[in-house]
C-alpha cells in the first residue's frame, strides 16, 4: 500500500505546492512580520488589514528543535508495516510556530526533546514530504 | 435560569454486535425514560452525542433514534466534537427547558467501536487504536493517524519538563484497573494489572504502552434532564450544579504550555463558581481519561497537585479503591467502557444514586465530570475542556 497523500485544501495548497518545489513555506504577516503555521490571522490583530490579515507564504529557515516526540512501534495501518519503528515529533521552529512531522536519519532511541533539527523535503514513495533531520548546532 | 436535574439513566454494556447505533441509543433512551418514571410522550427534545457530528453534508444519516423509539420530539440534534459533548448536551437541555421548549430532554450517546473493529478485522488489533479517524487529515502521510499518534505528545513533553516517569503513568493505569475489577460490566473486569506487568509491557507508541490507552467497547448511555421543579417528584434526582467550558485553540501552536496543561482553568472557574464549591467538596472524580496523560494533567490543572507535581502526588495519594481521591470509580475509559462522551456521567450518576454496586463510595454527595476533546490531528489537538458538577442536593 502506498503513502497516503496529504489533505490539500484552500488554506494549505500553497504550502504543499511549495513542498513540491522543494521549499518549506510559512505564513508571514505583511504588517509586522510575525510567522505562522498553519495559516492564521496575525495574533497582533492589526486593524483594517486586507482579507486574511495580509498574510503571504514566505520560505522559512527550516530550523528548529524537537519539542515533543513519540515512537510508533506498531503499524497502525498496513502501509506502515515496513516503516516501524518511526518517530513523530512536534518541531518548535526558530520562527516560533510548531510543526508536526517525522524525525528521520536518526536512530529512534537517540531522539530527544530539545534536539536541533532542520526541515528537508524528501520524496517518500512518490509523495514529497517535509521531514526533520538532526542538525548539529551551526551545521 | 432554571436549575436542572438528571432524573433518569439507561445503560447498555457488553457487545452490541449486529445492532445499529440508533437502535442502541433508542434502547438506552427507553431505559432512561422508564427509570425517570415518566412516559415517552413527555420527552419532546433529544440530543445525540456523537464523536463527530454532521460529516458528509447537511444530513449525517438517513434515520434517527427518536423516530425509532417514537419520541414526539420538537427538537432533535446530533452534536459532536469528541469529548466534551456530554456537558454541551446538558447545556442545550438547560436552554430548551429555560425557554419552555421542552420539559424533558433525553441525551444519548454510544459506541459500536468494538464490534465494528472486529468486523473490519483491522490489521493491528491494538487496544484503542482501531478506531478509524476521518480521512484527509494532513498528518496521515507522516503516519500520524490515531489518537495515540499525537496524544502521546502530552506525556512526552510532561516527562521532559517535569521528570514524570513511566511508573507515574502506570500508577494511573493500574489504579483505574483496580476500579474495573469491582465493576462486572467493565471491559477489564477480572483482569488485574500490576505495576510490574504494566512496566513489562511493550510500547505501543512510546511513551505509551497498551495500557495507557482507553478501551474500545460497544455500549450506550442515555439520561433524562428536566427542571428542578419537576425533578422533585422523581425517585433519585441528581442536581446539575455547574457547567463550564474552556478552549485553548486560539493559542494552539504558539502558546506552548498546551502540551503540559489542558483548558481546565476557565471551565473549572465557571462550573465551580455556579456550584459555589471548592475542590474539597468533591467526593468523586470522573475525568475524561482517553489516555493516562489526561488524568495526570487534570490532577494538576484542577489543583489537586501543583503543575508538574502530578507524579509525586500519585506516589503519595491513592486514586484507586480505598484511596482518598476516588477517580473514575467504574474503571473509566481506560478500563471499563467508552460511551463516547458520557462514560463519566454514567458513573457519577451511579455513585450519587447509591447504585454503584461493588464499588459504592460512602457519603458520595458531589461528583465532578470532565470532558476533553476537540480537533484530533495536526495541527489542532484536543483544545476543548468541559466541567460539570453534579450533586445529590
Ligand atoms: Zn502582524
């Protein structure tokens, strides 16, 4: 069984189009420059901003650190059978937002909260996905 | 505002294989209406508590339990956002009664997860993981596709920040199991779980083992709500003293405390304020316990333990049978049964009515019933909380 495709809707289409082009995009407020993911009205609530508060999709640094993680030891669906054990994590991006993805290129037993990571775009069985890989400080 | 009371309850437990959801809700409602000592013709409003309501367009299904049972309802709505629907249904009942739209409101919820998962012959068969989440969440390609896939983040973060251990989670799982051993209707009745057994279990989704995850069962609960004036004639009225709601969604993914605490504060303040009570007034606690982590967080967020001190609290205070803080006295979602959002209500009502055979608390006058849920996969995660205070007076 193949990897399920992400659910692409009108709020996140630009994000996934960016992923297809190898870019990791975040929503950015055109008024104050705050970063958001997923797309959100700026929490500064700027008055008289245009539709959706003048947000645009801008490439993020892709840098962050593991905020929380788990290790799936059981294949919850058949297509995951040859993938276990795998790590799901919430990444706290340097820009502020949190982003959920897999941590790869790292033995599952070595993943730690606080571990620096960077987001890379990988082709996983024909689906381009933003994944987190270990990124030693300064690397 | 009319004071509310719950005057009837009906429960169906055990496998319901071969039955429809609407038929088990109708049957639980029939039992609740009989228990209330009223006639079906008096029930003119019905609320169905679902795990998720209204998917698939304007109508969620082709038939409804009030039609099946023949309730002459002027009002019927399915509601559902997973976890807090019981409190919401009682709030709706209050509005209907306040405005004179109905005198008696039946609230029903249930699950066929156990028999449907058997029928689907799911690949893993792992406890509590077979439930099919809605298609199309963006977390799916990352293998984030069951409640356990992301709820374990709560425990992961709490362990990191506060040094909470697997043993602490085990103290919750084993003590709720101890309650289930006293409840013949519980899924895990007759199947003890020691801390040693728990700690020897493989991880399902680290840091959660199989017994950190709620059960998957069939069953249904219904209750009849009316105004306090009408409740005076009923055999065992239970007063709804307070209802409260809290929400963390506006802060999700920026306010990073929401992985170590739930949106309890406002919900508690509203409900306890209406009831005029403090923690010391609560005789039994029915937490929404989809995972052990939720119990830990609520012990802290309600204030029985300081933030981050839930583990130490569990080392010194028993929440199982004979303990000073009885939590989920029927075994809870963890070890007894998952009636959607109504498991806590069912056990609170049994305790307050003195009908919790084999596990009845002495002098149980006031009960806390909580709900926890909301959107369940990336990026939103269970941001909703509800608090209900019930009492015998
Ligand atoms: Zn802004």
